[in-house]
C-alpha cells in the first residue's frame, strides 16, 4: 500500500549482528545494520527461503556502523552492478544496498558504499 505521495513506505527491521534475510524482508522491509564490530548478512538459497523472482531487498549500514558483509549462501549468485563481479559484497558505512532477484538464486546488488 502506498502512502499519500504515491510511494511504498519501507518499514524497518533493525539488526545489530549477524542476520539472514527472511521472506518478510521482501519488497517492503529495510534491514538496518548497526554493528559495533564487523558483521555478516546472509542472502539465503531458495531452498531455505523461497524468494520469488523480481523481489528486492534493502540493506543499510548506518553511519558509525562497522563494515557489513553481504554473503550469498552456497548456490546463490550475487552480482555487483555495474562491474559484474560475483561473491561477497562489502558495505562500508554509511552505505545502502538494493538487492534484487532476477531468477532462482540469482541476485544483483548495487548502491553507494557497496564494493
């Protein structure tokens, strides 16, 4: 449901440590990481969490947070836009990542502060 401006408001799911994306995070939830030390957020395989195609996730690393690693589970391909490189991605705070699926276990990620 959009707000009065026509935009879909994002609700927050704040985390302070290791986290694995859940189905409830899809298309409407932003996961905010505020780690005191480096932490990892896992993008699970379809067999674990059945994200459909055309699903997007938002991950924020808040100012003052340490480095957040976005790690694809075994069998998941995570491609950095625009370089095309695959594998773990790093969010150096402040940063935000838009993570979108384009097929089963196929995801693209991009955003300011993401390498």
